[in-house]
C-alpha cells in the first residue's frame, strides 16, 4: 500500500470529534456582604492555597477561574496570580501567606504591603483551596505492531473528583465576606478497536465554571 493510500485511510481517524463523559456538580454558596453594584475600578486577585504537604491547588485551575470571570465581564480587573505574588514578595509565598482574615490587619501594617496593594487597587483577594484527583481505574488495553499495521485493543475507565473552596477576603474591611464550595465528579472512558477513542469527563473544567459563575454573582454588576 502506498504512503498516499495510508494517509487517506488515516485521515478520518485523526479528525474524530472529542467525546466527553458525564459530569455531576454541586455548588454551595455563603455570602456575607455582597457588593450591590460590582467592584467598580478596584481589582481582584485569585490565589491558590499551597501550604498543605499532600497536595496543591493547581495553577491552571486558578488561571481558568480568572479567565472565566474576565471573559464574561471585562470590566473586572483580575490580577495574574504570579504577578501578584512577585509584586508582594515574600508576604504571599506558601510559607508566609496569611491563613486567616485576622492576619490581614497585621499584614497591612507593613508599609510596603499597604503601598503595593494601594497601587494595584486590590479590594478583594480570593483564596481557592482544593484539587482534582483520580479516584479509580479499571480495564486494560494492549497495543502492538504487526504485518498489517499498528493497533490497540481493549477498554479502560477511570474516575475523577474535583473539590474546591473559594474564600473571599475584603482588604477594606479586613474580613471574610463570602465562601463558595464547588465539587464535581465524572467517569472517563477509553475504548479501543485499532484506534483509542478517549471519552473524557471535563470534571475540573466543570468545577472551574461553577466557581467562576458564583464569583461573578458576587463581583459583577451585570449578574
């Protein structure tokens, strides 16, 4: 068989659409002092908790939540996590970052911190704590190369659970003003008859959208 003929046979396999598995999500919201008309010209920063030894809140999840908010209300200025940490080094490194709202008063007594926050116009800081983990897997798959070509046969499945908590701190009032819990779970599949076809459950993406939507209700004047 010619190389041209092989390319024509493989083309439909490469262009297979991405299939998605089912995801279930739950959201709990508790807001104490919700802005009435958005946050105006103030800015917000979203940070991931990384002080635990057994896991860290994924940087790509923090970026996803920030992008979700900015894309739906471009009047909200979301400061990049890394830019914020670098601008206030070393006060927001994992070992030195404030763990409780009561720590804000002491933190803002540091002139460099107060000055930099004023320059950034940061009113709200949102801590996100959590992670996405694989819960189980089953099945098997074998791949090989023979005289007729390469191929894979088998079936695999695995589950993922996402669990995140977003805590909203107000620098002006030196207090916690809201809290959101979002969880999602789903099952992904990988059947293979010659070519593996991933059917991925967008668990982390669903959790990101859930957290982002709830934060928009707090921050945006359009929701």
